[in-house]
């Protein structure tokens, strides 16, 4: 890209910040952008997932990202986003520098974690994998359309312990004070690290935009602070280079909240590393008496269930569990049942252990935990999200398709398949052992239950 394409005020700031290094930095705009994927260890750690990951590494020519053990680079003409393994949630396409943030936050299984600005889900899916799907993950996105995409990605990757909310940070902080062990704030920013990937971002840039972003980041950070437990950790990240939105925002935060300590600050630069660039700061909140006291005042009374009346929820859960006893012999059904309309969810048990479901009342919750079923009059229709969170061993019937077969392409386009006549009823359809959707078998036909919005229009082979 020609340097002239960049705003003069931007290059002047870069020269001031980087001095002699600025030429190398600006020269990096002429290099090709880096592309990466991160394996979803919720899937790739299983035996069939490992085989599939090896298949992907060799067929896409993947090479490792140094700062993320599950991250890999790929180069065109490889199109991993168009492969059946993508539909199976084996990996998430993610810019490699962005993989540094969740690695630094290092969430653990069993913790309560909030991803405050989560769509489309790069950091959330990484956090969920590091938590091994255990504990509680609240993934929040303020914009409804983006929250929908976030929920789809959470489902595609088979994440069992996430709640997707769609709220302003202030609305969440009123409900969840001092609740989370770890918080990710991947803040909306001026996106200077996006210029190579998305030249339209250049046109949005101005010194005024940087100031506006910094003011918004400051507001969101204060809500993040309120929701962090004493002793908890906060990762603040951006994909922009200026100090105003990065180091200076962190300094202001540390000045205003003396109980916050800076643990680490990392920058990835496109002229020094293979990546588009990222900033991450890790901070920890002190365990203070005062903070512990204010937390205990939060009030832990059991509220009204945010979903339908308890008797209806109990009946729905029992109906689902008797269906599951026959169809999913390996599924334990752990979680707190919630019923919204005809959709039954299992809220992670970690939520009800420390919070009450009444806290979800009045909140937009596109996904209240694992969506397990639709209740249709007197029958159960298993939810797509449930398929994606299962293994074939848990299902009474499964049907496997080879990754490079014509059948998997037809299936992902929404077509039915001819199957052996002995196969009957709800069937978990897998690609090399990894679920892609439900099918329903009858009289030698497998009817396709892949949700219409997820079907692929073109033959995969055309795109490879
Ligand atoms: N963490 C995401 C990922 O890794 O895929 C990317 C998040 S993106 C950098 C920042 C997000 O913040 C956007 O989805 C945007 O919609 C959201 N956002 C915008 N304004 C916001 C606000 N005032 N409060 C909270 N989030 C906001």
C-alpha cells in the first residue's frame, strides 16, 4: 500500500512514536496481510479431533504462531474457512496477533469469566477452549446483529458453558458487581492494526476518532472494574497502535483505581512479528477488605427464574431427559434448565452456584447456556447447538462423512442423503468424527436438519 493512502496526521504520529523504526513499520504496509486459524481444543484434543487437525495442518500447509500453542498461519490459496472442518468447529479463523490476548489472560477451567466486547467471538472461543468448557463464560456484545453472529460462533465451536448476552457494559455492571475471576475487554478502538486487512478502516481514522475511542474505552473500563472480583485479572486489548488508546488509557486507569496493579503489557508490531499488531495489558485487582465487604452486600437471594414458570420448566426438562435417555445415552444433562418460548436451555451450573437466574431478567440473552431442544407440542426436536457440543459416543445413532467427500459438500448445502435402511431416527452427522448437525433417518433417507442460515450455497470444491 502506498504511504500516501495513509492520513498524514497518522504517519506523523507514527514517526513521532517510533522514530527510526517508523520506516520499517510503514514499509510493513507493503507486505501481504497475515492470516491465521486457531484450533478449537474443545474439539481438537479428542482422538478424532487430533486426526482432523493433522489433516488440516498438512492440507492447508499450516505453520505455528509462536505466542499461541493452538494458533497457525495459513496462506492463500488455502481457504480453511470454506472447509467442512470449519463448519464442524475444529478451528476459528483469527488474525494471529489477536491470539495473544486470551493467552495472556490465561483463564482456567471452573472460573467465572466475562468477555465484555465479544463479537464476533475470536477471544471468547479462545477463552472457552482454555477453560476446557468448564465454569462460566459470559460473552457480551452490545450490538444485536453482532451478538447473533457471536452466538452462532459459540454454537459452531460446541461451547457448552457460555451465556451470550447483548447489553451495554453499564447494564451488566449493575447486575454483576465483583462477580468475575477474569475479564477480557477487547475494546472497540480506532483499528490502526486493521489498515492492511481492511483499507476502509483508514477512511474512518482521524485524531478526533482516536479521542472518541479513548473516551469510550475509559467508560467501558470502569464497568469492567466494577465486575472484577477482588484478586481477579483483567486483560485490556486493542488492535490499534497509538498510545492514547493503549498505555495512556492504562495509566489513567491505574491512577484512578489504586487497587489495580499492572502485571504485564505486550505489544505485537507488524514490522517485528508476523501479525497485524495488537496491544494487551494484564491487570490484577488487589484483595481488599473493603472490596470483599461491598461484594457481600450484593445480595444473593434467589430471584424469580427469568424463564417460564418453574413447573413448565421442570416438565420440559423431564420430557427432554426422557428423550435423551433413549437418544443420547452418554449425555448427563448437567445445568439449570431454562425455558424461553419453546426453547430449552441448560444454564451452566457455575452460574447458579454464585448468582441467581433473576439477574437475567430484562436482559437480552441470545443464548442462555447450552440450547438443548425445541419443544414441539408433544415431541422433542434436538437443538443444533446440542449436536455441536456432543461427541458421537454420546449419541445412540451417528453417521460419519469423509472430509473431502462429495457427500459432506451435499450435506453442508442442506441436501438429504441416501443411508443404509437400518439407520432410524435422530442421527448425529459427523465429518471425521466431528459433529456438523442433526439428521433424521427414515426408510434409507437422512433428512437434513442443518439450520437453513448455516447452509453453504456453493460447492466447497469450487472454493478450495
Ligand atoms: N473480541 C472480539 C473478537 O475477538 O472477536 C472483537 C471485539 S471488537 C474489537 C470490539 C467490540 O466492541 C465490537 O463488537 C463492538 O460492537 C463492541 N462495542 C462497540 N461499542 C461498544 C460499547 N460502547 N460498549 C461495549 N462494546 C462496544
